[in-house]
C-alpha cells in the first residue's frame, strides 16, 4: 500500500511539475507574442520616420538644385550687364573724344554748312545708339 501511495504521489508530482512547466511556457509564449507585437509597432513607426526623412532629403536636394541654377543664372546675367555697361562706357568715351577731334579739325579745315552734323554735341547719334544697344542687351539678358 505504501508503494501505491508513493507511486501516486510521484505521479501527482510529475503531473504538477508538468502543469507548472506548461503554465510557465504559456506565459513565456504570451510574453514573446507581446514583444513581437511591440516590435512590429516600432518597426512601422521607424518605417514612417524613414519615409518622412527620405522625402525631406529629396525636397532639400531639389531646393539646392533650384538655388544653384538661380545663382548661375544671376551670375550669367550679371556678366552680361557688365559687358553691356562696358560697351556703353566705351561708346560714350569714344563719342566724347570725337567732338574734341572735330573741334581740332574744324580749326584746320573750312566748315561745310551743307553737311549734316551727327556728333555727340547734337545728341542725334548717341541717343539712337544707346537705345539700340540697350534693346540688344535687354534681349540678350532675357534670352539667357
């Protein structure tokens, strides 16, 4: 009889041990499932963050390219304006030198009254040249 009691106790202990082990494993499985769910939520959040930062990076690159092109266009226009100013200054200085030469020539040569005077002093020629030059430069700047 004692044997039977000890055998039953051993079986009960084994059964209790197995039940405790099963309960422990079920708790572990539940904990791992919860961790998995939490990790999936974190993964989704991180994927959203990565997408956000990629979009922001793309926008920054587009802005950089836009401003780079704007700077190059401004430099090109600035150079064209400098060239136009140089041309105008050269023509004006040539026009200013021309009357001095004409005055010297007038003292040396007799005047022809029938000849049309197109010098800088009359203003007839210089205004027309300046208008043509300004129009050409404006067209060049607009086309660049």
